C-alpha cells in the first residue's frame, strides 16, 4: 500500500520501507535524485522520466507525475498511457476542464491527485466530485473499478 501526502509543498510517497519525494521536476527516491529523461530504478521503484511527466511503477501501480502544465509530449503519451494514477505537480496552480481533459485523454487514470495549493475550477470540482483529504492510500485493490476518484490533498 502506498501512502501519498503533501509536506511543505512537495509530495511524499511511501510504502513504509521506501520514500519518494516529488518536488517541481525532481524525483528523489531514497538518496537518488532524478532530474533528466531516462529510465531509472531505485529501491524497487522504476522511474521513466519524460519531458513533462514521469512514470513511477511501484507496488504494481503505475503513477504519472505531471510536472508541467503544457500539453503532454508524444513520448510521454505513448509511454505513460493507461496509468492508474495521475499526480499533478504542486507548481500547477490552476486546473480547469480543458487542462484536466487533456491529462485524462493522454493518461486515462482511475485516480487523480492534486495538491491543496492548486485552484480547481468550481465546475470541475462539481463534475469530478473532488474530495478534500489529508492523504491518499493506494493499492492495486483500492483502485476504482468504474469511474475516477479525484483527491485534493494537503
């Protein structure tokens, strides 16, 4: 089970043994900092770092960490499609139907996570039933079978 929380404007993901920190375009797994495109593995966490997002494969979950609000690049779309989870970077300050639609189309997640620092358009909050929570616990078994869960943590 992965636990995702917001701490000092950065995401912390842990499985009790290993911790990853997502801050800006940096991904830190234990002592390894990942900042450039490529494929990496650290402490059982696989990371495929793209141009505007990165894929983390961890405990049979595929999570795309989106650190740029620009349209996903072709590489990112092709490599990260059909992700279980999309985590929207803390530097993304505004989300509306257009911006989220593009992410949903590119990555097709069942769970979306945004930080409490992100302003979410009211129409999107109502349509997606955004849940305000202090943290999110995820495993392959807890993913929604139908529809999508949208969490705003912090």
